[in-house]
C-alpha cells in the first residue's frame, strides 16, 4: 500500500491539476459511472466539531475511495488544524486497498477547484476584482481556484478579526500572488467593489447584506454545510438569477441558506438552475452581464475521489510516497 503525506501532495499536485481531474470526475458523473452514497455526518456539539464519512467509486476506472474528514473550529486555540482528513483508495476490481493519503489539503483543494469550475462558467469573463469574506482554513484554496479561472487584478479581504485577514494577505504574497491585495474593515466594502465573492465561513447567520449586491456579481458559498448555518441571506437567494449547486441531494440536506429559503419564502429547490456536473460550458452558463449567480457547495465524495485518483496516479508517475504492508 502506498502512503502519501500532505507535504508530498502539496509539493507535487497543484490547483491546476485538481481542476483538470475534477472536470474528469464531473464528466464521469455525467456519463453515469459514478457511485456516491450519502455521506454520514457526526456532530460533536460540545466542541462545535463535525466528522464526515464519505464513500465513492468510479465504475469505469474501477477504483473506489472513502474519505474521513474532521472539522473542529476550536482546534487553532490548541495549535492544531481546523480540518484534518485521510482517504483510502481501493481497487474496485480486486478490492485491494492501494493507497492511504492525507486528505486535509485534498479537501481544501477540491473545494477550490469546484469554485474554479463554477466561476469559469458563471462569472463574467471580464471579472477582475475578487472579494473574500472569511479568511479561515478553507479560504486560501478558494482564492487559488478563482485565480485559475479569471484574470484577477485585485483581491479584497474581509475577516471579523482584521489581523487574520492581514496574515492571509501575507500568505498569498508569500505564495507568489502578485495582484493588489487590500484588507478592509467592513464587509460592505467587499460588495461595493467585487465582481466575484468567495464566502468560506461557518457562520450561523448571513455574513453580508444581499440587498447591496451589484449586478453581474458571482458568489461562491462553500463554508456552511449544516442546516443551521447560513452564510448568505434570503435577499441573496431571491436576487440570484441562477443558483448552481455542487450536489443537489447534499444541499437539500445541508445547505442552511437554501433550506431556510425553501421554508420561509416562495423559493424552492426546483428553482436550482443546475448541478455542477450538468454544466458543459455550452448550454448551461451565464447568459448576460447583469445576472447575479450563486454557486453553493457542501461537498460530495465523488469530488474527493476524482482529485485523489489524480494524486495517486501522479504519485506513481513521480515515485512518491512510502510503501507499507498493513
């Protein structure tokens, strides 16, 4: 069995790689080869933590996976990461378990890749300003994904703790991001200037006022994944001309802002424009420059599966990792 560390994956598998492999996975889903049973979520209210157990398989490629990821937002107080995960890949022809890999970076990367694919299809082609609301663990790869999809000239950062936004800016600069990066002290400043808005928070109440959204804005919402969480408000849902989701079954169970809208307004899940795997870039896309578009992501195992398969193949090609018998 091959064992891959987070460091090995981060040093050898880029956002560009992740986007390419995710698109292959979306194609496999579109062609009917993907099996992805409903994930199991275990909540730990005493520490505001969650554990997710996520199986998937690609019947054409004959490879299966299961990811276990934990999200414990209080961990940084103890010097530990918020998100931790592992993923096991298995041969779906023989049942042999072929690889165990760290899945923390993998989770962040595939979520950024999802936003990249959605941004590519539904943001304006002339979008140049990216607004970021929430600069926690998931936000960095979200930015990298959008940078792959659009020629961004300015990034505007907002976090309730300004110091964390400043540290995030420093991290982007250290990574090699060369566009202008501004930190603002009020969320309204993000809405006033941004063509694309990334939200990556675990908030239980909306993080911005949807009435202030300007025409042509595209929003990626990836932080909330429980029915009690609501990153965006009802006004945003109602103003959006198109709502795209990563996995319809998942958002019906877990996307708090959409669940709330379905319960408290005339909006319903039948108003969802498309699931991401249905988007081919030709028939399902932004139709004009004034549309407000909202991509909601809660995650699904087959996204992790697609990226993990790509990691495994690259690891074998580059002779990465350690071999062990278990």
